């Protein structure tokens, strides 16, 4: 087959590596996987993303190695060479998700992406607003103090609390300890943010948040966002298309 799955993987990996070699970095680091219904677009993208993220199979074999072995075409060494070339250039971190199932309240793709990156990097997974404030504490160089206050106040590290259903209330308590003049009782932070759970930042703000999260938690990593069901989600809504385009452009210029 002149242009089968093998050829498409080799082309994509080769082009990503070539973009990384450009002076100043990639110009527009985005790829759109297209094809007819049932052609395997989702499997194509998700397998690559999960392989880049270092996922292991139950047997202990890396998904990347199992994926490479599945290429039984006569030119299989080309795929391994393209993979190895890319891996020599990056320490990959991948976030793979279906936007149709992950988006909340008709939010834009960039907002869903921020939440998925937060989850992948270990920010609060139950409340996006808490995760946003965790990043603010890091930006303000208050994170170490926050962790110390959490240990002293809760009797356990914040990492043991952050994914609980009541993490928002616990975070509010910690804010009252850290900033008693601003949050005068344990529920002040919580009540002052009632009804503000919907993320409304711009694509540029989302890109800045992703950039800073990586800086604080995985400074050497190269992030790969693999978003499935994009066409179905955006093409019926011009504003979503425009915001997706703005997000892609912001990622390219960050």
C-alpha cells in the first residue's frame, strides 16, 4: 500500500522531529488526523499518544515497544528509526482525551485541555478551581509554604487530600490559615467563589497555564496533547472553531 498506517506514522514522526530542529522551535506544532468514518483515526492518534506517555501493558512491556512490533511491513525498521529519532530529542508527556466526553457545560477545547493537563500533572482532580489556585500558589512562590501549612493543619500531606470529594473545603481551610486577613474563616475562600467553577479564560491564558504547569512540575518534558472527537465537537459551532484556531496558534507561539 503506497500510503498505509506505517507510512503515515513515519511521516508524522519524521515531521515532528524536523519541526523540533527548526531555529526557535516549531512554528505551528499541530497535526490534524483526517480520514473517513471507521478508518482508525482515533486508534492511530491514541496509540501514538499513549506510547509517548510511556504507558506499560499488564505484562510489563511498554506500549511503545508492543506498538513498534506490530508493524510487520517490509519497511518496519523505518518506523523504529523515526521513533528513536524523535525520542532522542524529547522527554515526552502525553495527555490523551475525548473532548466530547471530557468537556463540561459546552466549554471550549482549550478549557478542557487545561483541566486534563492539571490532572496529568498531579493538581487537584476533583475541583478545577482548586487546581487553578494551586498553580497560582506556585506562580507566587507560595507552594512550599502551602504544603507545610497543609501538613501542620490537616495532619497529612496535601497530596493525600487533593483528590478527595471534599478537597475544596479543605483547601478553603488552608487559605484561611495562610491568609487570615483575606479569608477570615475556614469557609471564606469556598463561599467567595460560589458559582465560579466554569473556566472562562482565553486560549492565550490556557496556553500560559499549560506552559507554567509544565515549568513547575515537568520542566524538561515536551507535552503532546492528543484530542479525539474534535470535528464533531467544533464544526457545528463557529465560536468553537475560532477558539480552537486561536488555541492552536497560541500553542505555536508559546
